[in-house]
């Protein structure tokens, strides 16, 4: 008795599904936007005009210099926190910081901007005092951009470097110590070398994210001197109606992103399982210095992350009875519907892309898939939305079309993150399981449905939660597509900030934060279970 | 029915394994694939199972050429050293896995799995998950999962390496009798010697080549 031959293989279906979503919504509009709509800008005269008059060089220099500085700051804080978490993995504050690193990484930019301004802004708790004491204090510009980028990116280092340090095999280090090597030599020659791939990977991610930052720079930049490529694209389209300029900027950014990605993309890390043994101290300090060291680190994290979020929540307490429930209800229903649809699309799409990478043996093709799935890190949703809007201008005329355009674009925006969840899940499926199943007669479909999908069930839920979380606070696509009478929570915060109604913005911001917290709680539970199953 | 190997060669990276002389293995016998660690025993078994593409040569079972058939259509079962039980399925579901993908009715699957679990003295484990059983028990489950398929070729890659001597002897006996009774070709890769009374032939793998020895 032999199993029936399938009409279409899962790999072919994955290619078709991915292409059906990515090509019309992302690849074609972006390609057209850069190469067709901006033809005049790409001519010699157009390029010269841009280089000489429009300050393209200034924009490029600012974009990448702020990205380098933000990455350095995030790396400094993130590695510091990661080392202390590794050494104190059983202490409450280390667990709290570990959980927080999830929140920081994925909190909507608009929420953090609100939280930051409620502490460091001109009328913020500390900002107003600083302004009174130091006339030159300015929470916007470099200060705001760097602090906000550090907030979003240090958790990337905590997660990736921390995990590499936690999962490293310590036997070799113990062997080296027993052979007389000092702790410093062991740290320098073994620990650091093992963590290097993780540091490289997180630096690349952080740099790429900062170089395509949009909302943080738009809201905290505070002037034309602080314009990144993404902000310049938004302004070119929305204010100057200069598509050529926007396409030139997008082309430059895409080129730099691809080159950087290919040169910085991480090599495969050797992941060991949690050994459960007592963690060795990475560097030896006297207990008193160690204590000061820890308190100092907690203080910095508190100033950047904890205090702004707590202040934001506290700021709305006097206004509880004035909550605009009708507006909140309306915006919440659209936001949640959008997030769920986007989460489902993102989960299916990222699974298909990860499956393609997993089943492809050619290294070149795998690298290409990896580059494509990482493109949304370097292309903000504002750029992809602008491109889609230009390719299909009538989309905005219909609510249903706009709704699905936003949902799909947000799904594509979360692709790099979700793809990683599935990549990790696939890497946990032992080759011997696959081979055993195949030698027992399982076809590719049966392998997928009876082995791979059931083993990855939690990862599907995890991806769905992330997909929903990403969409909940996203503003870029909504800004381009949603009409005036429609709104989401993120967009409403943005609009209120534009009207300087910070009380209203804070109230809706805290409501959005509460929704995010529910998702984080689900996520933390799922992550624990995935961890348990994998060990 | 004989398993014929002719002029085979497999390449993994810079390592190449080639066949010296033609080999014809009679059915119902146990064959010991011997050689030092890293000599290429696993490569040979994985090649025969269809997981490594042969650079040259052929594998024929009776008159059927298996060389270019994908692993799932060869009817060659491979048992790994690490048992490789599917962690999300119970012992019984693991054993029934191959029958399930073939589309056998539930009742038939259960009858056959209960019989083989009883033969290997692991009936009481039927509802347990792989994490809840010992290493020795996992190996018996793994063997049952492949043997239940009743495929003409059964390949075992270091199946007894981590087992106690008594259990090893018990499983070797069981395999010997089943192979004889059902006419299987059983190839056991092991760097430890197998019971000489049970082994009909030996394939020696060394220095990147393999050949039949007596």
C-alpha cells in the first residue's frame, strides 16, 4: 500500500503563497516606485541636483551617523545588562529585566515617544526641572533620538547576546581554568569569542533598524537638521509631492541596506542547550564593586525605560473619569481587527518563507531568501506604504482595500521577526526525526502535517502574538492609508500629539500599553513552554 | 530475493566512500557493517536509505532498482543510534507512525502495534511520551517503529551502543529471528562485535571503501 502522490508539494505551495503576497504588495510597488516613478531623479542632472541642492549628502550622513551612535550606545548598555543577567540569572531583577527586554524590543515607537516626553519633555517630570536649571537642555534632536533608539535596541543585545552567554557550553572554560588560565584570559579568549557572533548579529540588526527609523525621528527630531532617509521620503511624498526625490532616497537606502546586510548578516551560531549548571562569573570583581556596578546598571535602565513608562501610566490617573470611551472603543475595535488579520497573514507568510529557507539546500538561495525576508528591517512601513499607494492609487478610496493593504503591509513589516521565530523552531527539529519519518514512508506533506507543524504548534501561537503585537501600535501604514473618519489607537495618539493634546494622547497611549501588556503576558507564558519543550 | 550493491560511491564534502567489489546479500540474514568510528558506516547506511545521493553505482532489491528512488518510496527503514522518537507522540503513536502515513485503518494499526510492543516487552509503555521512558526502552520503541513496517530492508546505525549487555543480546536475538522468519535484510552498523552465531556476513568499512568479508 503506497501513499498517494500529492498534486503540489508544500515547497511549491510556499513559493506560490509567498509570491502571491509579497510580489503585488511589496516587490512590485517598491520596484516601480524606485525605478519607474523616479526616472527623472535617477538621471545625471537629477542626481546632481539632489546632491547639490536638496542636501542628500546631509540626510545620508545624519541617517547613518545617528544609526552608528545609537548602535554603540545600545551595544554598551545591552551587553552590560546581558552580562549581569547571565551572572545573576536566578535573581528577581535579572528575571524582570529579561522579561522587560521583550517589551522594550516591540513596544510601539509612538508609546515610547509619549513616555519619554512625559519624563524628559519640556513639561515632563525631570525635563521641566532640567530646563529651569540648564537653559540649553533640549529633549529633542540628538538627545531624544539617541535615548529612544537605545531604549528600543538595547533589548536586542540583551536577548541575543544574553542567550548566547546563557547557552554557551562552560565545560571548555572550566577546563581552561583548571589548566591555570586566569578568568580574564578565559573571558577574552573563550567567552568573548563565543559571544562575538551574537554581538555582530545584534549590532547589524540594531544598525539596520536605526537607519530606517521613522516615527522616533519624526517626533523627536525637532527640525530639518534631524532628517533621516525615511522621514525625508515621508516629507517628499506627503508635503512636497516629489515622488522622484522619494524614489531616489528609497533607492539609495535600499542599496546601502542590501550591501550592509550581505556584509553584516550573521553566521550561524552554535546553540547549546541550557545545561542547568551553576553559571560562572564572567569577570571577577570585589563584591562591593559588583554591587555598585549592578545598582548603576539598574539606575540607567530605570532612567531610560522604567521611569518613562511608569510616569506615562501615572500621568493619566487624575483623568480617569474623563476618558473618551466612545473614541477609545471605536479605535480599539479597528485596531484589534486590523491586528488580528495582520497577525494571521504575518504568521502564514513568515512560516512559508521560513519553510522555504529550511527546505532549500542551496546556500546561495538560502541567503537570498534571508535577504528578502530581512528587507522590511531596512524598509520602514512608511516607504512600503508610499510605494503601494503610488502603484495602486485607488486603494485609498475603499475602506476594505485600505484595511487589507494596511494589514498586509504590517504583516510584511513583522516578517523579519516572525521569520526568526520559525527559523529557530525549524532548527529544533532534529534531522534524525525527519529522516526516520521519511524512511517510514512519510511524504513531504505528511512530514509537514504530522511532524513539523505539531512540533511547532507553540511557535505558531508565538508568531501570531508577535504579529498582532507588531500591528497594534504601528502607525506608518495607517498614516498613509486610513481616511480621516477612520482611526486606530496609534494614529489617534499621533493626531493628538500633533494637536498638543498630551493628556488625551497619554490616556489612549496607556490604553494601548495595557493591550500590549496582555499580549506580553501571553507571550511570556508561551515562550516558557517553548523553552520547556525544547529542553 | 537478494539485495545487490554494485559500484556504489557516496560523497559528503571531501569524504568519499566507494565500493570495492559487488555485494549480494541474501534475504533473512543479519549483516554486520563493521569499521572504526568515523570510517563511513553511517554514510553507507544513509546512502542505502536514500538520504545521500549515490555518485555512481546501483542498489537493487531483487529486480527493483532503488538507486534513484526517494527515501520515502524505498521501503528501507533506518534506525538511528539516538532512537529519534517523535517527542509529541506517545510510544504507541510513535510505533504506529509509519502505518498511519500509509493510511492503514486505526484498528489494524492498533492490532499490529500491540503485537510488536508485546514482542519487545514494552506494552506497558504504550501511553507514555518519549521523555517519560529510559534510553533502553526508547531504543526498543525505535526498533518496533521500524520493524512494524515489515520492509524488506532494515538498517540499524549503532543501535546497541548505549545498551546493557543483556538487553543487547535480547534485541540481537529478536532481530535474528524476525529477519529469518520474515525474510528481511538486516544491516547493523556497529564498531563493537556482534554475536558471531547471529551474523551471516560482514561488510568492512575502512579507508574510504567498503567490501564484503567473511
